[in-house]
C-alpha cells in the first residue's frame, strides 16, 4: 500500500477548534501569550501591536499569526478608526518544516497583508464562525473546525503563491471590486427570503453602506436593494405559478415581505399587474 503524501502537513490537517471572539478595541491590553495558535484578523480600523518586542502597525485587512508563547499586545487604536479584531484559536496542527502547533508560512512575516479577494473570503468565514458559535445546531463543533481549516488553507495558498500573484494588501479601489460585488449578489440571491437591509449587507461584508452602494452601482448600474427586489419578484412569480393554493400573503412571506399590500405594489410596478391579476391571467 502506498503512503499518502500530504503537501502542506505531515498528517491530516485536523485542527482542534478552541474558541473565536470579536473585539472592539478602545484601550490598550496587557502583554500576554497563549499555549495555542491564534489567527487575528483586523476587520476595521487601524492601530499598533507589539509582537515579541517588535512594534507593528496594523490596519483593516491585516492578519497576525500568533504562535504558542508569542508575547503580544495591542498598544494603540486610532480614536478616529478604532480597531475591530477577530480572533480564532486552535491547536493540533503541524505544517511541514515547522514544530507542532506552529503556524507560519515560508519566507513570510507573522504580519500578513492578504489580497482583497482572500480577505473578503476570510471576513465571510468570520461571520460564519460567529453565527455558528452563537447557534446550537447539530454538528456545531465540526462546522467550526471546518471553517478554521478553510481559513488556514486560504492563507496558506495565498502566501505559497509567487510574489507577483499575491496582491499588495486590502485596497477596494483595485480591479477586484467586481469580485466583492459578486459576493454581494451571491448573498442577496441566497437570502432573498429573509429581512435584509443595506446596513446588514455592509456588516456582513465589513464595509460601509455608502461604499457598498457605490461599488455596486459602478459595477452593475443599479443599487443592491433594487437587485434584491428584482430577485424577490422573480421568485414570487415562480411561486405564484407553482403554488396555486397559496394566498398572496403566503407568497409575500416566502420572498421576505410581511406586508402583502406593499408586496403587491412592488409586484405590479415590476410586472405591470398585481399578483392576483397575474395568477388569474395564467389560468
């Protein structure tokens, strides 16, 4: 029997998830260390960290890799742009060329500057980890372990790429803003039946509502909310065809509207006839 050769580890990548937390930093913390690995993502703001005695400036989009025994502290957060940090803690890994329970990438510093596309994916994982941690769904621990594994692999893949293939930090004026808009569209298409606001979309993407609207409009010619309405109206039309016995109120609820009257007005504006008229015309 041939031996399995793992490309980044000496064994299965099977981290033990410990915990995750999100902090809004308003004052310096005491210097400390842990006996586990930690990935710290800067979700917004700017400030300074001291890691093993070295002063490091951080901002939104940066990632810190903190190994067991690494003394670190956040020493300063800008009052104009306070830090929001997300920490994921785990143990039980061994990357090739490193001691057990060490996370670092060859030739790279402990402070990483992921490209925009990678950071958007990491931010989404933060949201998923937070939601999973707050829920009580079956298999919760295994979902959290899976999210942490994805986070490690996303960072590994980017840092293992050639220097020219790695973007220089998190800049939303880059060509990748189209990718961000695609992520927004994917979110709207998947959650059209839920209560969604521009503030909620912005929170999930770790962007401002103003900037969400700006880049969405520049890439699609429309607003996120108008896109959401179009998706909902198309879904409502499908449901009217499929669910002949469902009331208009039921259809409205299925596409995210509590108010059947408001839903009917939007439907008529979109298709030129009310839901009842459309259903009657279909026979």
